[in-house]
C-alpha cells in the first residue's frame, strides 16, 4: 500500500498516514516557472496498491490538474491499482442541466479522472449521490455520520434537538441524521433568486424552544446557513448550531458566521483549514482521517466498507 499526498491538504494526508502507520511516499509536486504542474514520484510504485490523496478544493483548478497528472505518473510507473482519494470532490454543484447551455461539470471531472487512469475513487459526502454514476469505475462515497453523531449526542445530551435541512435539496441527508439521533426534522424552504445569493422563505416543522442543528454538505459563502439561522431564531429556536461536512468557507464566510445568530459551526477537515478558520471560536473542525484511513485499509484488504456504517 502506497500513500501519496497532493498539495491540497497535507495535514489530512499526514493524519491518514499516521492512522494507517504507513509513511507517505516521497513525491515532488511543484510548479514550473510558468505555473504548470510538475510531478515526480520519487519511489518505486510498480505493482503497488496506490492511493493519491487530494481534495479538489481552492484553488480547485490547480488541485484538480495536480490530481490528474499524479494519476498519470502512477499509471506510467506501473502501479497495480490507483485509488483517487478525494475527501472533498469539487466541481460537484453543477451536477445536472439546470438551464439551456449549462454544463454538467461533475460529469466532465469524473471523465477526466477516469481518463487519467484512476481505477477507483474514494470520496466523502458527494453533493449529490448520483455523481457516483458519472464514473464507470467503483466509487465509495463515505458519510460523515460516524464523525458527527457521537459529538452531537455528547454535546446536546438532555436537550430537545431538531435537525434542520437548510434547503429542500438536503432533506435526505438531514432525515438520515435525524433518524440516527432519534430527533425531529425541519426544513427551510429557500428560494435562491440569483446564483450566489440565498433567501430564506419558510420554516417547515416545529422548532420553537428546540436546539436546532442545521446539517449540510457544503458551506461556501455561509449565506445559506446564516439566513437559515435567522429564520430559525425568528421561529422561536432556542439555539442554532450547524454541522457541515465540507468547510469551503470562501471570502468573508467566517466573519459572516461569527456575526450570525449561529452559536457554532462544526466542519470536518476534508478541506485544509485557513488561518481564519483555525483562529475562529465559532468554527470547530473534526477529523475524518480515521474514517478515510479505515476505508483505505478496507479497500487494500478487499473488505467491506459499508460495514463501517452499521
Ligand atoms: C446547496 O445545494 C449546498 O448544499 C449548500 O447549501 C450551498 O452550497 C452552500 O452555499 P453557501 O454557503 O454559499 O450559501
């Protein structure tokens, strides 16, 4: 088993390496002077089961290109099997044609990863489950439940909690979480008037006097969650927290969250924390390294991954 880390999230790759007790393979991933990606794997990978760890997070284009070129390097180095470990799969939000002349970027990226030579993909909480079907190679899509649920049970012991989906698209995810926690469910009926701007309309469900926990896959600008938190407080929620898998947190998202009625947002480390994330008292990061590491071990040993979630 060989682990190779891209540049997108070195701390996560190191944590996975230490969980598995397998050192990271020496590799040089740098730039030519014109910023083209240069990759060289410094150790023999012939016949090895190789895992390249790379989130396609900001700067997404650079990290995606690095992923593709590294897969090509491993393929040409005669790796036996190449698993693209993509803790955060970017370019997932255009996953269907929503209008005339719009792309399906997620499908294009799936084609690129497959064409580069990946044999399988290991990822986490895809924006939409059907993205698995955009690949003609096996895709394991881990869920964050095993990381979030124990923390929620511990932190809100004795409270009446309500799991809230911040939009209709996230209902399946929120319902699964509510079921695991034996909690009630509410939904925010959100209307987005134009791209990048979100607007809260109605809260569907009873939230009065309850601790409301917003659950989502991505927090980017923070607009969706902050607007939802305002709506929940206006509807009588006792407190509002958020549990979100991928902390994209671009621009002034952290400041926006700090200024919102949300008490805290809990994210995972699928995306490396920026300085503003690490220094904020309103943002807590939980590690998915043991979960991803265990899934990698099971892929290597040809054992069940679904058993991890039972
Ligand atoms: C939308 O479908 C996603 O699940 C997230 O709710 C959205 O991407 C969050 O974006 P933002 O934080 O910019 O409102």
